[in-house]
C-alpha cells in the first residue's frame, strides 16, 4: 500500500514539474529565479552578468526582470 502511494506521489511530482516547465515557456517576462531555471545558471552568476551588463535585463525599483526572448537570443549569440 505504501509503495503504491509513493509511486502515485512521484508521478504527481513529475506531472507538476512538467506543467511548471510548460508555464515557464509561455511567460514573456521572467524574474531571476525563473531565468536561473530557464538557463541553468546559478543565481550568483546571473547577478554577476547583470552587474557587468552581459545579459539583457530590466530593473524596476530593486527587482530584476528579463524578457524571455531576449534571454534566448543572448544564449544563442555565443555560438561557436
């Protein structure tokens, strides 16, 4: 019985993560946590990139925001 509940719980977690990924792909404006998930970069590295203006961002009061399409283009710009 416990094994069955555990399997259902793991399936629900996978489903929720999948839904979250789809919702993130639909958003046009991302916060720093979402950019970290989207790019796979650490939060400290993203802060460093914004400090040196290496990544496109917007600042509203003390919050950072990122345009998803601009971040995608930024990621694709360093092709080798």
